[in-house]
């Protein structure tokens, strides 16, 4: 993996983890 792709992929993974965590909390609220 090149440094440039890492700069792109890591923020995407972090955003995906936050969105999936938010979806999990919303499901628990229901």
C-alpha cells in the first residue's frame, strides 16, 4: 500500500466506523 492510498483509505475507514456505530446506537434506541 502506498502512502497516498493510505491517506485516502484511513479516513474512509474511520468515517465508516463512526457511521456504523451511529447506526448501532440508533437501532438500540428503537
